């Protein structure tokens, strides 16, 4: 489902910001909350929040994590660099399906996949954080 969000108009080009998975980052919520919602729109959709963390996949298990805001004009996006490139791995254990994110510094976070909801408007994944800032480094 995550790789379905990759927008590739031609064989040599992938758009990394055109179809992101979006999470609320109001007051740094994405980095502090135990439970996160990742939303991927299929149609126009009002998120109800204007500070966002976007996961934009560029290959099946790799994405750029970018912070953006549309609260004030002009809208802005933090500059992406090599430390914003992440990889996802999925595994199962006694808790259920575990989604792990890592970057060049190693493991960043692990989440229990609580639910996956799909409809004609949006796809949504609800994650519960099961690590507390493993090797998290923000630049």
C-alpha cells in the first residue's frame, strides 16, 4: 500500500512531494505523540491541521521525511537532506505487525500497526509508537 503512493510519470523520474503520507505535526505532535495517523489522499481532502510531516516514498521501502506548513502564507517546507532519507521494514512479533523506520544513524522509531483503513477518499494507517526516540537525530 505504501509503494502505491509513489508517483512516477516517467521511467527516469519520481516525484517525491506529489503524493505523500501526511501526519499532524501541530506543536511537534508527530515527534511527541504515542499514536500517529498517516493519511494518503486519493481525492482532495482537508486534513484539519496545517503543520505536517510528510512521508514521500521514492522506492518501495524508502521515503523522504519532510516537515511543512500551510498555516501562514507563503506555505513552507524544510529543506530536505540526506538525514531525511528513511527506510521502512515490516516484521511480525507477538504484538502484531511492526513498522520500523531507520536512517543513516540507525533505528529511529518502531510502531505497532493498529489499523489500516482504505476507502475511495483516502488511505489511513494508525500507528502506536513502541520505542522512545531510539537513535532519533533531527537536523
